């Protein structure tokens, strides 16, 4: 209790000899209520509520985060991961305790549900569900019951068209590079993408379970390894290695290609003719969340049409929020990097959960390749 409250109490005590009984009783009650109010206010300010989100970096608009913090008088804290595999490792460390919102890839969603890491949605607390495209709500098992689609996109290639003699149109050009690309390649240290697109380069499915095909892609990756500049996902700012020319071609997620393109018009993104991977990211409520009500408030906030539209333009990804799409400029909606047409997606695939034996084989391949 601070000095001011002690003074207030002493004032009441010293007044015992000068006040009549009724006035004293009234003042005691008044001062007691005042003291309780002050203590409650102090405790409220001293215990700021925090919404904790497990997320990719640069995947939320800071302006929207700030607006949410101001509106609800809370703090948003983000914990970042660098790959789907790393996200799972983070959740394993404490069995997902304390994460209010967990961003999950569609292919990992069922595994997270089975592990008890995400909670079933209380749909009566969500005001925007009718605005969401059913295609993305139901794209993966368990999604409609446990998850809110956040964004969707593709995996493709970004390259410096001003420094390469030939345009890149096939995955094979990345996995079996010409002399001018050797030592100038950027790859993703995400095993699912690294192996999946390697399978595409050979004409196989990203979800192949055939042992001979997996052995073949391992040989391709081993041969490519000495020609790769970096397996670390490149930065998207003006210091990006593809801006400096240290890297001339890289595997990349579609929206990130547009983000880095802000710093150079010499970049081209391509979804190769063999197709790529179509991914969907979902936001889920942590089953062991500390602030589940704040998590619901955040989901409602970012899915307000104007906020969802703003967020889509910040990250350069396709929103599953149909109400938000109505507010997006035509240039955004017509951008085939963000919204590829049916022809572009014809040979592309969703990742699927794989049998444990196949997944172990892929894990061994990635361990042998990745530094």
C-alpha cells in the first residue's frame, strides 16, 4: 500500500475525536471503498494481459497489432519459428502450454489435433465464419472444427531475369542447375518443400511414397548440394542476397517473392510448369492457452473485412475472407502470383500426411542434405 493510502487511513483514525458517530461511519465506508478502488486500479495496471502467438515472422501487420493492443489494452507477444519442423519442436518442448494462438500448416493440423495441442473452436464466439470461403475451411481434415484459414499460396521460384540468359520455367533448372546458377542458388531448409519440389523436378508427386523415387530425389539433392549458396530462407528486405546478386534464383513462397520485389523490378516469380505445392495456413486456439478469450477477440478483429483486406495487402497472400476480397483493389485480385489461375494450378498439389515409414525416410534424406 502506498503513502497516499496510509495518509487516507490515518486521516480517518485521527478524526475519531472530532467526528460524531454517524459521520464517522459514513466516512469509514467512503474511505474503505476509495482504498479498494485504488488497490484494484494498481493491480490492473500491474498485471497487463498478454496474447501469445506462435507464428512465422513478418506474417502480421504491425499496424493492426497495435490497433488491437490499444483497443483491448493488452500486449501481443509473438514467438517466431523458421520452419514447420521447428514449430513442432517448439510445441513439443512444453506440450504447447501457454500459446494462445498457434499458426499451423494444413498438413500438420491433424497431428496437432491428435496431440491435444489445439482446441475445438467455440463457433458461437466467432462472428465472421460465413465470410470464409468453404474451399479453404474444409481443405484439410479437422480444419472446419479446429481452425480458421489465414492465408493460402504456392511454392515456386524467384529469379533475377536481368542476370540470367534463359528464363526459369522448370524445377529441374533449380535442382540440376546450369553453370551460371552454380553457387548462386537459394533453397528452403524446410524438408517438406525441399524434397517435395525435388520430386516435382523428376515428374513425381510431392506426396510420393515410392521408395525408389525417394532414393532418386536424394541423389539429386546430394548432387545439387555443392552448388547451393544457402539453405537459409533469404531475407525479404533491401539487403536480401537476391537483391545484391549473391543469389540469382531461389525457392520461395509466392507472397514473399512480391515482398522482396518491392526492392527490385529485376525479379520474376514463376510457378514451374510441373506445378508446385499449394499450402494453406490456419490459426488455431491453443488447447493450453492462458488467454483463450483474447484469442477469440483477435480472430474476430483480424477477420473484420477491412482488417483482413489490409492484412492481405501487407503479406501479399490470398485471403480466404470473401468479404475482404470485395475491398481489395483489382490489381491485387488480378495478380497471378497471389491468385494463380486454374491453368497455373493444374499440376500443383496439396501436401498430405504421410505414413510413418515414409516420413522417416524423408527425415533421413533431409538430415543428410541440410547443414
